[in-house]
């Protein structure tokens, strides 16, 4: 069953607009992709930083460990 977008009204006067199944699926995929991209960027920065730290250690004569 595919749900369409619908509005839910409450006694207090507030209203919620719920997304359709298609919109919900696209939104979830967007945030999933964004999360994976963010993790990859952070990993890449960490990897570059570790390489720089190793180069500095070698220059200072402390080796790889």
C-alpha cells in the first residue's frame, strides 16, 4: 500500500504534514548518502593527517612506531 502525503490536525490547533512513501524513501536515501559521504571525508582527512604525522616522526628520527 502506497501512502500519499496527508495532513494530520490536532485539537491544540497544530497540524502535521506527513510525507508520501516516495518522498520519505527519497529523504531517507539522501540522509543515508550524506552520512556515508561525511564518513568518507572524515576518514580521508584522518588518513592524510596520519601520513603527515609519520613524515614528521621520520624527520625527527622517532621512526614509524
